[in-house]
C-alpha cells in the first residue's frame, strides 16, 4: 500500500499544479478586467507563483526518488537472478553426485534390474526439457538458461531453449542487460505455468537472427513462450505498468516494466501475442550490432 501511495504522489502534485495554474489564470483575468485592488491581486499572484515553484520542486523530487527506487529494484532483481543461477548450479552438482552414488551402490550390489529402472526414471526426468544443441553453456545467457533446468525438473515444466552461439556478439548492449531481459520474461513464464496442471506446463525460449522480408537490416529476435490462462483486457493493458502484478506473494510487479524499458532503451520493439493452445508469447525485436552485414 505504501508503494502504491508513493506512485500516486506525483499525480496528486500534478493535479495540484493544474489547480493553482487555473487560479493564477483567474487572478490574471480579474486584474485585467475587474476593479479589485491591484495590490491585493499582485500579492495573490506572487503567492500563487511561489506555491507553483514549491509544488514543482516537490514533484521533481518525488519523481527522481521513484526513478532511483526503480533502478535499485532492477539491480536487486538482477542480483537475485545471478543468485538463482549459482543456486541452480550447486543444486545440479548435488543431484549429479547423488545419482552417481546411488547408481554405483546398485552396481556394486549387482542389482542390475533396479539400476536399469533407476536410470530409466532419471532419463525420463531429463527429457522433460530440451537444453538445446550445446551440452556445455557457451555464454552468460546460456549459462543462465541452462541453470533453470533444475527448477523446471523440480516443478515438472517442459522447458526448452534454443539460442544462436553468437548472441552476445549480435546484442547491441551489455550482456547483463540481455540476461535481464530474457531472465525477467523467463521468471514470469515459470511463475505463470506453475499455477497450471503439470501436463500443461510448457516454457520455450528462442533467440535467433531475424531477417525481415524486403529489408537488408537484420534484427535480433527473442521469443519467450509459455502456456497461460486467458488474460483479461485489464491485464493486457496494465501488464507493463510498474507495480501491477497478478501474483499475490509480494511480487514487485517490476519485471515486465524493466523488460519494456530495456527494449526501448536499445531501440527495439516488444509485442505480446496470444497463441493457440492457451499459449502466450513475448516477442522482442532488437537492432543487431551486425546491422546490414552478414
């Protein structure tokens, strides 16, 4: 509630400014066409200008504070994403050691049938996701995407990703911003599909170089798709509003606004498309650093 009140404060100040300006306009008309004391009108006029200056200063101060809070929240979100990567990597290492130890014990006891059943179950879990062509992550982005595999397995999410190896060369900005863009969309997708029955949980990340028909300009195409319930018109209109969230467990509602801000910062476009089979896609097109080359 406090955050919402802070976001509404600039609006209150702006409305107050409009009211004061309207009052100044009325005073100006009275000074021009009425017989009121000129000195009184001048005093009222000066008081009005002073109030406008004070309210303007307060408005700017509050807006700067809100912008700084948004920047701090974005920084915290990025650090949380990195911590999730490290936690996932540690979890994968722990699971791997556990699998090897259990299989070694079964093999040592010559329990081949149980070993076969155990390996079959493990293989089925692994096939719940598709890690792409690269077994070993080749970039910071791929490391982040690969680290989400353990989360997908834990929540029985069919998770797959496909990215081109040179994605960090093509992206026109900092690699950390690329991870923030896709990371926020991916976190949002995971949060959404977990609400659904296990058989309906699907998340896909696709990153490629898109050459538009009839143009020599190449763009970086980023698509994050997940199964989703049908969105209401209000949700579609407000999903990029800072602070708006359909989640109830203290989410900041800043993930999608951060994505939108970064996409616009790099001169890109962001589209939201409702797909068949109850799927939603966030499609981003960014001007690549390759331009018309290649």
